[in-house]
C-alpha cells in the first residue's frame, strides 16, 4: 500500500532483511560516507546510523543501493507507474488498448496532491542548520552538504503546486563565507526548473521562496530526480509511485511545506545575491570547484517527531545514483526514444560519469530504395540528441545504425564500441561542435560550462577487423611507447606528462608522423593517458579516463590528419589525449585513515561484520 513516512520504510526494510543498524558512534566528517561506499560496493543493505557525532538526529543511506531493493520498496505501484509514464509518452496506446490502462488512470487520479488543513507531523519541532548531521563526503569538500534533498519552488507568475518544480540540487550547509545557521548555498543550472523560476523572479525583482524537503516517503526523493514528461507534476508522480497523495500546506510565511517530510528548510533567494559554493566531490569522479552560486537565507528548519536524515554519497560511478538511474530506466523504459523519431535507444554511460559519454542507436531510412554505406539519418538524430534536456551536456556521442545489427546491446561497452570501430570511416564520420556548452561539473573544457562536442557516427558494412591483442614485437616511437591492450580495436599508451597545449601540439604532430610507420592495423582508437596499466585494467577505468579527461576539439588528434572544407578527418588511427591537464579538477581520493576505521567496523563484533 506504500509508505506514509521514511520511518515506515526503514521499519519495513529492516523487517525483511534489507537494512542494518550502525550502532557505534560515527563521524559525519568522511566516516559515514566511507561506510556507505564500502557497503554499496559490496551490494549490501540500506544503512541506519543510530549515533552521529555532533547531532541528535539519526540518518539513513543506501536506500536505493540496489535495483532489487528499489523494486521491493515500490512493489505495489511500479507496474502502474510504468503504464502512467507510457500514457504520457504515447497517448495513442490508450486508444488502442484502453482497458490495459484503467488501473494506471485511477492511480494518476488518486495521486493528486492533497492540501492539508491541520495536524501535519512536520510541525512537531524546529531546529537549526548546525544541529543537522553535518555530513562531509570527501576530504576537499568545502563543507557539509545535503545530498538527498527535494528542492521545491513555484513559478512567481503562476503560483501553486501544479506548476511547481521539485528537483534534486545540491545544498551546502556550512563552510566558505556562509553565515552559520543563517545562510546556505544552492547549486543548479539556470535551464533547470528552479533556475527558470529564479530567472522569472529576478526579472520581477522579487525574492524566490525555496523549500528544501529531506526524508519523507521514498517516492518523494525519487520523484525529484525523475526526467518526467512535460506537464507531469513531480508531486503527482510521487503520489502515484508511493500509493499515497503528496500532502502539503503553506506555513505562516507562505512557504510550501511537505507534511510527510522528516525535515523542511525554508528560505529565500534574492536577485543577484551569490556567494562562493564548493568544492564538492561530484558524480564525474572529480571535485567541482568553488564558484559563485545563489545564496539562500534561511527562515525555518522544521522537523517531525523522531525524524531521520536521508543522505547519499556522490563520487566516481558506480554509486547509489547509478542505482537511481537503473530504477529510472525501469520506470521510463524507452521514453526518450519515443520523443525523437528514428531513435531506438540511448545510454548515458554511467561508468564515464554519465554526462561525458552517450551511446545511441538510430534508424537509417533516408534512402529505403537503395543501400547507402554511410551515416545519414543518424546524423540528424545525433543533433536532436545533443539538443535534448540533460543529454545536451554530453561531449562524446557514438551513434550506430539499427539496421546493421538489430541485436546490438547499447549497455555492452566493448561490443558497442567494437561495432562502431569496425565500421567508422575516420576520414568522414567524425563531426565536431566547437566553442559550445558542456556540463558545469566538467573541467576538461576551456572554461566553466565551456568546451566542445564530437559525434562518431557509423553505418554500413564492416570496414576492418579489430585487433584483439598487441602484435609481437609491437613498437611505438617515444615519448608515447608504453602500450597496453584495452578492448578490441583500442590501445592505451602512456608517456610524458602533459605540459601546455602549445608545447604538446608540436610533440603530437611529430609523434603522429613517426607513428604512421608503426603496425597499427586493427587499432583505430588510441588513448594517451597518465597510466596505461590503470586505464587498461577495466572497461570502467578506460571509459572514465578517456572521456572525463579530454575536450574533443583540443584533445583529438589523428595519424595522417587533414582538414578539407572545414571538415576534420584522419586516415587513422584516431588519438584521444586523456592525460591530466593543469586546468583539470582534482580526482577524488579516499582518506586512508578513515578507511582503516571502517575496517574496524567490519571486524567481529562490529556492525559491518559479514557485510563488507
């Protein structure tokens, strides 16, 4: 029947063996995050922290740590939700089979938000920001952050819950120049829902009211991260997913309050008032650095009786947000492909930090009356993908033609890249977009939000056989001569550290001329890196290194490269320089002393014994 609170969810998970309690006192500075990551890596249970240093409130994490646990939490509503999303994406399906969707329609009608008039649990008490669990995930983080918030804003021109936005944007609780207990930081991009609301408020010279919900039924945070169809309210979705209408009211200051949340922080964002926010260890696997972001002036911090603080850990994938993504895919299915004609599948590759790398499959239907052995329609599809919502943040897009292999699995990284590399014509099928926007969190470009993109499109018959091992007596010229086989068609090479682009462009030009004499048949892709052994050790290491540490327009080279009528190409191989550059953000590194403390919890008698 769904949960009416986070407390009920915790009890149900514990009853069925999906949650354990950490009874020892734990430090919110690094230790809680380290415990979470170790348990997540072990595909372990949800974690309930009973005793947090410096805070009277307990906390829970890893609720969504496995897809099976997520399905368990939403076992009564998941099937109806899939149909509800399908209705929004494909209304014609209802006309074709209306009886199949009756239950889902009733689910939607029963999920309308419910405005309460009295008796909300959240009004039990008030606290202050400094009394909340001050959880810091990574050693260089600028302070404590809320990592599982539901940030609620309304359109100042069209107020009310049905036009509101509920999103998950990171919240900095302490550090930097924030006045303790009075100010906190918000990090988001202006094209997101909250950014649209702030832009409208700024234009009118009005402050934007912001409500931050933490906890509540698990349907609420999931709704905050769902890529919902236009017009489908997050609050309706939360009600449908949780089998319980989203309950809310407005406090005396006019802030919307989630009646079922465990905590609600209210505050205002004034036009043009920013303060430095960050650094923060982010989902690409590096720190996002300190930049000016909107400042929120805190009004109240409400909490229910026996509240539970909900958090997660953000870092190099896979993390709990990876499992979030799996659940979202489970619910939405092929939602995005239905919005782009000819698109069969698209995958934001989690191991590469999600946004840097996309794989896609599209149809080639331009000339059905004849076989054309080159990409056509998939180039049009590629442009649509790179203009679509969060997909627009991608730097690298590999797209193949569905007709060449209808069974190709977009989630099988070696197989998909192998299919592309067998077919791509490097003189023709590499397409750049320069001086454009990329993800705010990606520091591989030439400025904040600034970088380039590239599309690798492949269609037609197989053009080459990929190498499956390095040939005997394989040699390359210095300074890049230590080669490791990665996957069929790909080798990683390390050598000297990167200095400057001016210096490296000369070295690369000379190296490419010398390498043209090497036996590189069967290896159309070469990755230059700092550590070839690390890059080649796993597929995840390969895609993370290659696509998070390179800016396509700056870092792609080619043997026998040329520019013809403003089109760049090469006879091959193509080279991606994925060495660390001086302007890159630092990678996330764990604290070894903290890891040793976690080891003690895994010893006999510790709360994590037998779990990690």
